[in-house]
C-alpha cells in the first residue's frame, strides 16, 4: 500500500528517475519498494543488488530504509 508521503511521479528525466511529489522532506524514509519505484527498476533488482551497488539502505529493526536525500546523493555519484 502506498502512503501519501511516498506517492511518486515521473519527472521526465532520462533513465526513468522519479521524484517525490508534494512538500515532503528529503529526509523521508523509503522502503526498498519505494526505491524500486523511484529508480524505475524491478523490486527484485533492488533487493538483489543493494549491497553490491552501494544503495544507501540502513537497517531499522528488521526493515531496510533509505533517506531520499541519501539516495539522490548515491544517484549523483553513479557513472553515466
């Protein structure tokens, strides 16, 4: 189920990147499913590659969470 805080929309940029709509903070925590939607990648790719690709997840209890600001910084560091 998608929360209002994580409602995503396309920003029209190359590579299918997405941005969070509305006035939500870049500190919002994203689940792996949210990250998959944001990156326009399958959930299986995110779960299977987060360690090797260095996607900036943190463990919160048993759950993986990622700050939007950290994810955007990670994206900026990726080579085209």
